[in-house]
């Protein structure tokens, strides 16, 4: 796990720098900076709006007596999206905007839940044996 984090810590900034240089050479440096600022501001507005929707859905689920597990996971992914959108760079902005798409978040949540369930499913069936001591004539 440490190697993966170290790899991402090195490669993501280098990839971001490369993309920013390429985009900047095509549309100009000031336009690239404005684009990064715009994506952060627009993403912040979208996160606020979707965060409120997620909070309302969680409250609705609680009022109906359920557990808002899916809404909590949506909230976590929205927080990750917010972090990615406020980091300078176009790659992280793209991933952040993808996380703002509710169906994309739901896909990630379902895959994570399936993976979690598969890790805990070891083929054992939990059962209970009940002995009936009454004799049938």
C-alpha cells in the first residue's frame, strides 16, 4: 500500500504538470490559470448543491427507519470530489467532476459493496439445529 501511495504522490503531480504545460501552450498561461480557477469554483457550487441533496436523502431514509449507508458513501465520494476539484490541475478536476455524476458514484458504491461482500462470503452457511425431544406416537 505504501508503494502505491508513494507512486501516486510522485506521478500525479508530474502528470498534472505535463497536462498544464500542454494546455497552457495551446490556450495560453492566463487562460489555463482561469480554467483551473473556474473548475474549482464551479465544482464547489455543484458539491454544495449535491451535498445538500445527499443530506436530505439521508434524513428521509432515517425518518423511514432505515440506515442511510448509501447516502453516507455518496457523501464521502462528494468530499473526495471536493478535494480533487480544489487541487490545482486538470486531471484531478476531471476525476472530481466524474465523482459529481450521481450514476458514476452509484457505480463505484455498488462495486465496492460487491467487493466487500465477496471478501466476507466464504461459502459458510450459518444454520441452527433445534432438537425436538417430543416423541411422535
